[in-house]
C-alpha cells in the first residue's frame, strides 16, 4: 500500500553537464509502499540499476568522518572473525577506502562494485576490485577462484538491491563456516521519527526495520545474531549475521519493541506522510520569506538527498542560485531537475550568502567546523528540517 509520494523525479545522482540543461531529463515516480504483512517498506517503482550505478559520483573518501567509521568497522570485524590467510570481501566497496584501511598483511582483500569509474580508484589504492553487480553466480565464481570469505561486508548496499533473495543466496555461498556477514543500512525507525524523506530516492529500493531483515536472512540460512545502532547517515543499523536460522534473543527483543510501536501499520505511515508534506510547505515558506527580506540563500552539498529536497520542495534557482560541494567530480555540473550550478566549497567567500541550507545535513558537524569563518561573519546554517546550527 502506497503511503508517501514525492512525485516524479530525476535520478538523484544524475548530475548534468552545462550542455545538457536544455535536454529532456528522464523522470521516474518516487513513492514508498508498506507491506503490512511483513513490515517491509520499499519503493513503488524500480529504475534499472545500470542507469544508476555504472558511473557513480559518491566517494567514501570524501568524508573523513565516514572513512573513520568504516575503518573502525573493518578493524573490529577483521579482529573478531578473520584468521591469518582469511579472505575479506566487501560488496559495494566504492573507492576502496574501507578495505584499504585494514593494516593487517596476513589477510586477503577483494572489493566488488559495479561502478567502473570507482573501481579504477580502488585499484589505485591497492584494492583488487571486481567491477560487477554482486549476485549468487558471481559469488560462486569468487569461491571457485579464491575460496570462501571469513568476512563479508556490505555497507549501504542492501537497500540498493532489487533481488534481495539473490544477494542473500550469494552471501550464503560466499561465507565460510564460522564467518560473518556484517552490513549497514539506514534504519527505518530513524527515517520515520525524524521525517528524513530526503533519504528516499531511486537508488534506495528498501527501507529496513529489524523484523523484515531477520526474516529475509533466515529464509536463506543466515541468523541475525547482533544489531547495533550508529548516528551516521541520519541513523544506521549495523547487523551481524552468521550461518544458521532464526534470531538471537537480543534481536528478538528488538523485533518485539518494533511491533509494540506499531511500526508496520499503515496508520503510522500515513502520519509520517502528513508530516513530510508539512515540512515541504514550511521550507518553501521560509526560503520565500528570506528572499523577500533581501537575504541570499545558497545550498551546501550536492548529495542525492539534496536533489530530493530541491525537487520535492520546488526550490529553483530563484530561491537558491547555487550549490557548493567539496567533491571535485561534482563541481561544474548542475543539480538534476532544478539546475543549480555546483561550485567548489571555496566559493562560499565569494558568494557571500546570509544563509546556507545544509543539503548534506548528515555531514553537518564536519561542514560547520570547516566553515567556522562563515558563522563568525554572521552567516547562518539551516537544515531542510529548519533547524538552525
């Protein structure tokens, strides 16, 4: 049952070159649906992954906070699960930042990522990378060539995959006895509680609570043993699964807590949708008031969530003339749909805005610290939820 529609929208990371601004942009429906039976929340429309992931402009290394987060994950999990000579495989390995952080020389590393431009970057870091979409047949080939993996890691990957059964079959095939599958996904409860509608975009097909995750894994002979929560990316769930079935006692308690909250009820989801619609109205009203009072507002960060905010809220160049971003690969391009030019973050001095809308709000701490001089001059940071920093 559909409960939230964000309208028709271009793919969030399909940044435009200047010569593409007058061309028709492909747009696809963007909406969320709830299965009241199993509690799964997914998109109502699937865009072919080849259009979204073969060339990719998000790099793990662009955020030091995230690089440190993944380095800690890799270090801790390698220490717990990987003996000398063991194989570590990361699905969705991006530019190799996480795998290259492992300082042990007695383990083997392999990255798997479909983005060919990023696989080249990973190889330059010394991380062997297979530039393909992960699947059970690919897992079988890896096992044939390199053997089974002591540790399989997939951070912010499960939500991008349409055929989750095939992914779990592949993990089951790849994972050695006594090994662990460690994954991270945005946590549905945080999305709902904080009305994080801008984390909904075409690349994110599924939005996970603990119960549907446990059900999915158990169906393929994987036992959800441990669940941890982290504040990164607006609220992240880290799961650790091993060979087996069912769930641990601690995971069972989390599932019971979600059930008590009524997490899989359409009534709760409809309330979230109403809150999101009000946020849209409030943000447009605030930006319109700022413009009317002679204030200049620009955006900071050109992540996928920024594309969603600007398009869903109808924020064009009239309300926000430019967006800044520290990623060189994005600079000189334009935001899909609303067409703001993306300038280097160093342009903050020349632009002289009164207010900066933090589209990359999940990196707010880093950005505010980096741009402390802007606040010292009297500038203000604002999030899409109208929180001033």
